[in-house]
C-alpha cells in the first residue's frame, strides 16, 4: 500500500544529511560540554559553532540564540519572564494562537492578574491591524504576542509591520515563528521583533530541540534553575547532537529554500485544482494565498462523516490532520476555525494538508483521485448515544 505523508505542519521527515551529522557527533563528540577536558571542549565547540551558524542565517548575534527543547518551552520562557521579571502588565494576543501561547497567557493571567486583550481576527485568519493599533493606544507596559504563520490555516502576519508598530508604541513584541523559521526569509537586524522561537522538527531536523531568539539586553530570567548553561537562561546539559542536527537542518533548509518553496507551491496549487474538479463546493479555510506549504479545506459533507474521515484516510495510508497535532486527540472543534467559521461550516469536515519537498505529484494524485471513493465508503458508527447523535467511540 502506498503511504503518503501530508502532515508536515505537525512534524517533518529528518533529512539524511542531518541524520549523518547527528550520528557523527554522537559517535565522536560525546563529552559533556560543561567539562573542561578535551572531550568537553570539543562538544562545547560544536554547540557554539552551531549557534553562530544559526545566528548568521537569521542575521542576529550568536549571544541572542538560546537553545531549548522546542517551541513550547521557548514560548514559556519568554512569556513568563516578560510578566514576572520585566513587569509586563498587559498582553495583546489573538484567539487563534497555538495553545503553547494561549494556555501560558491564561495561566499568567490567573497567577499575576495581568490584563489580556485579544486582537480582532478577519475571516481569512489574518490580524486586524487597525484594531491592534487601537489596543496599543492604552498606556501600560505591554507585550504583543502574535504568531508569524498560523499552524492550522497558514495565515501570514506582516511581522515587519507589526514589529514597527510595537516599537513605535513602546511595546515588546514576541512572535511564535515555529511554522516559519527556516521556511521563509527572516532578517532580525531589519525586523525589530524582541523574541521569536523555533522547533527543529518543523524544518526536517530532530525532535526535542529548538531555540529562542532573545534580543540582547532584554532582561529575561530563566524559567528553571540548576546550571549556567545557555548564559544561565536554560540550565541543563545540552543535547549536543540535537543542536548540531538543528544547525545542519537550518543550513540546508535555507540553502534550498527557493527551489523547494517553488516545488511545494506547485503541489499546493495542483491539489487545489484537483479538489475543484472532484468537489466543486469545497472551501478553503483562510486564504488561497496563505503560507505556501499549508492548505486547510472544508469538504462538502455532512457531520456524520466528519468523525470517520481521518480514520478512513489513515487506513488508506494517507496522513493529514484536522488541525494542530498537539490537540488532535480532542473532540472539540478547532479553536482556530471556531473564530473564523459560521456554525454550519464548523460542523463540516475540515482537513489540514501540509506539504514538504519530499512530497510528489503522485502523492497528490493518490489523495485526490481516490478521495471520492473513500468518502462514499464512509459509514456512520454502528450505535447512537443517549444524545441522539452518532457516537464517536467504538461500541
């Protein structure tokens, strides 16, 4: 059976070159980077060379790159320290942020009593910039936290514009850039954002490692304590092989960006054409011109087929998702789509299809040409629950 992976917004296949780099480091440079002997010094050197390589690609200084376990930890370090240590009294965010941001802000609101304001969202998932400007007119220590590329619908924030607006209003600006780092150009000398984050597994690197960009002299303090690693901001022995793999993944992703982006966009547009032929009434959640590697669609089917559609595709070897992989086990509708869709469209099945350079036109054909047959084969579950709806669990 063919297996097709179209869930690259959740995670990505590791490049062969990255695997080789990691194996090389694990084999030959296994020392603790905090040790002062040659084994430790060699490991420390790999970390610092990786830091410099990533900083060069983002056009920032090496001291502004702090290695972490990934996007969630990086977001928590930044948001919590801004409130606890920088005395931020208000956070402006949106209701379509990743839960790593939303749930952290909710916890900070309960713990510190900060004010939280939500910027208005347009129907295509983009931020209402005029509303953001209005919110920034209030005079209090403010942090703006808005993601660069939405992980469910691919809406793209004008990060340069928002950074300038925040700067003009003396507000700090944090952007969850997990879906955009190493997938598009970022120049942190030209874009006055204070904080961004990254997770290596989103750009064909290893899981369990990422980084935070923290503008120098920010004043942030660590989330945990116990060591002086990462300038004291992130204690704990570094995963040298993971950091080396991430640096290699960044290097390769940006070296091949133009070619791979062009190919991925061609696949996305090809799938849209196929869907238009097979399902003329399908809709795109967000904009057709959203981020190039992500497409979120509403299929014109009844609610009783929604529960089984992912299962049916998985049985046929197709990996897609309904939304963020971090909440895929939930039966609740996507909090992102809930802000964008009317009640009728929210009941219909929505699929997030996300691409990488490993995908081919044959993958799209496998999905699109057989889709109608699979949909017609989907039957509701065999029992009804006490609420009179088709039960979403097995009998």
